[in-house]
């Protein structure tokens, strides 16, 4: 049964407006929050990372002479609406520790130390420039990330052995305090939306030298490179890559890993990025290794015909990658036409890594009493809401691979189910 609250919830002798807690601030979480807030429902978003927006806020716009409907701009638009909406509160660096339910949900939260004070920080970037440890100070990706910088607990030297306070001393606004403790918080909600998305597959176990060869990167790293630098550069030298290989289905459709699903978005993302690279760096040679090309969008045939003029398509998945002279990478693959083993050299290899269940999902699912499918993603019933009778709902790629438009549509359906449950 739904919760017929007529927009009010009772707690003791107090009457409170309906409130929904959204776990995860990727495009699905942002979209669901927007839909609910427009109906005058209070929304709190809990995000474990330092910046809201999920993976997709890092994606680059792939438009060339025309829009290619990659969806990147949609994420920025959703985030802009969320951070400026009076009915929505975003809590970054925060995780759900415990949940209990009677008439409503009582949630215990843990907020990690906020080393950079958002009220004082002016986003000058001095901390990032002065920090001697790579990755200890990280940058955001959106104009809606404030502060635009964060201290990594894993990389910061002071947090390891108290050996460095350069960022704290250099900050002209005195906005950095490396001794801030974590904070315990509590909140309540009438319904909970689980929208924690996915975790990109880590390709270190694959024979492609990821993590060992600097010029082997993932598609997500290429997205960030194109967004921040605008061009494709070799990590080893900082010079432009002239010959690039894209390898599809890394961590997807893989029986050895028991990852039998297609991640659905990798082909579209890689081919759109290839088109963008060709438009910005016309002299670049582009090769696309694939099993099958997953269709995407209503204009796929037109787009695919155009891409085939600029990108060499090889229906094969490479076996090994080795470094060779000239700071290049040798890729070995089986030619399906001649059945011969071929070897070619590239400046940069891009691994299109698949979507896997969100890290920590099993623990979160147990806390919220959500069932997991055999794949490890959250199980959904016919309505897409496995525990909806209890007030727990799912949105986006937490249930399996989805594109940005699909995640937004999923969030809209979930918001509708939440509204029915609340009786608004």
C-alpha cells in the first residue's frame, strides 16, 4: 500500500512536509530529485564522492558541426537545476551508515571531513598548484562544483604521516583545515530512492597493460581529457596522439568474468569521441576494434555511415598489447578475413570499459532490504521498484547498464512511483 500522507508526515506531535532521500547524485539521482522538487517535495541527496554529478558529469560534449545527442549537456543542466533549487539539499562526501523504519525512515549518515571550507574557498587553485603529491588535491568538472577542489584522503601526505601542510599554508583565504574530523549526521525521509549508478570495470586484469603502459587509457579517462584539454594527448609526453585504437567490450560480454551483459553505451560513446577527435585533429588515424556495434539513437544509420568514412572498423578483439620503440604500442589481433595474426602500432589505446555493479551496492542493498540479481545489479520487479511497498525505489544504472537518456527516463518513472506511494 502507498503512503497516503496528503503531503504531510507525522513525527510525534510534529507535522512535517514529505521528504525523499536520494542516494547517489548521478544523472538518475539528479533527475528524480528535480521531478520531486517541482512537486513541492523536499529532497535530500546523499553523495559519497566529493562532487555531485556521477560519472556523466565528467563526459565531454561530442558535438562537431551538429549535435550528436551524446547527452552530456543534459547532465550539466540537471545539476544546475538541483544546486539552485530551494527544495533540494545536496550532501557530498556523505554515506548512509544505518537505516531504520517505522512510520518513516530514520537514517544515520557519516560525512567525511570537509577539509576545504566552501564558504571561504574562492576556487583560486593555489592548493592544486602547490601540492607536491599528484592526486592529493583533485579538481571538479562542472561550474556547479563548489568548492571546485577537494582533498583526497587516500593521497594526502598529511593524512598519511603528517609530513605536509603546504596546501593549508598556501591557501590565501585560510579555507583549508587538514584536522577537520568526520561528522555523524541523522535525517529522516518518507521514501528512499537508490540511484548509486555503476562502477566502471577496472581493466588491470586484462592483457592490455592498463596501469603499466601510460598510453593505455580508459574511455572515461579520454572523456575527461577531451573535456579539460580539448584534444587527445599522449600521457607519456603530452604531445598529440596521431594514431589511436579503440578496443570495445573490455569487461562486458565476457564469459570468463561472468559479465555476460552488454554495457550498451560504449559503442556510441567511443564512436562519437572518435568523430570529435577527427573534427578537432583531422590528421589523426582512428581504428575501432569491436565484436558487434550496438545501435544507438534514431539517427544511428546516418551517423554510422559518416563515422565509417573517418574510422577504420575491425571486427576483432585484440589479444595483447606490448610497448615498442618510438613510444608506441603494438596491438596483436586475429584478422577475421585472412585468419592471420596481425600486429599494428598505435600512439594511444583507449579501452571501452563496461559498467559493473556499483561498488558497495551489496552492503547498501542489505541495509535497504533490496534484492540483487545474479548480475550483481539491483533486482527490479515489474514496476522497477523492488521494495516500493516499503518505500524504497530504484532509479538508473543501479539496476543495469543505461544510457544518459535512459537513466533520465528511469528516474522520471521512479519519481512517479514515489509520488503515488506518498499519496501526493
